[in-house]
């Protein structure tokens, strides 16, 4: 889905919700709503512990919007991933720092500040993650110290995962390289 499709899904979910809901998203959907050029995705990653929504109401509204929640792993269709705490590589949000990316009459879509979004990408740090990070850096210029702090605030075991800490060092080196590149 691209931004137009994503917003159409959000509008349909908003129309079908019975109760107000705040979804705290990260990953590709956040990048799409933050206008990263050409960014698409099949899923909307929702940080379940940081969201305020009745899951059954959300699932029903999403189904009415033809957007399944947690479908079979081999799905190739658009869907919502309701990420529970065991798989959640994202720092606990500070409410005053949450960014509102979209709002309907009942549905609010929020995400973390850029440093936290970047920290969440360090568990993989693949080509797509690098492109997302470069976009965030070019648009928001977070300090490396802010990203380090976000990594320290990742939930266990991610805050001490060797892959995350190694990729944090890779990011430090990449940031230096990117500084030397012309726009």
C-alpha cells in the first residue's frame, strides 16, 4: 500500500470503530505517513502495548475495511500486524513526545519521535531500514546521542541485543559517511 491506500484504510477503520482508539505505529506505515518518497508496504505495524484500543473492536473495523489483523504469516496482502511486547523492538513512548500522524473522528494514529523509530530499525538494519533511516536523518537530523538513548530505552532483550548494539555502531559510521555525501 502507498500513502493514498493507507489513508483510505484508516478512513474505513475510523468509520467502523464503535469506540475511540489510538494506534501507536512504527515501521513502514509511519514512514509512509511521514511522506517518505516511494515508500510502500503490505503491513501496518502497531505497537500493541503502547496503543489504546479495544482489540476486538479494532479487528472488526479492520475486517470491514478489508484489512485483516495478524493474518497467516505467508500472506501477500495488505494487513495490520498487532505486535505484542515479546516482539516489540521500540522504546516505551513518552506521551508528550508522541507524534500524531493522522486523525479521524474515532481513530488517532501516533508514532514515536524519529530517534526511537531509528532505534527500532537496528534489529535488522537491512537495505529498506537503511533507506528509512536516511530519510529520517535527512528530514529531522536527530543527534546520535538521541538514538543511543533510544537504544538504551528499548525493552529487554533488545536494549542489550548484540545485533542492535553492533548496528548502532554501524549507524554511527554510516552517519559520518552520509555527512560527506552531497545532497
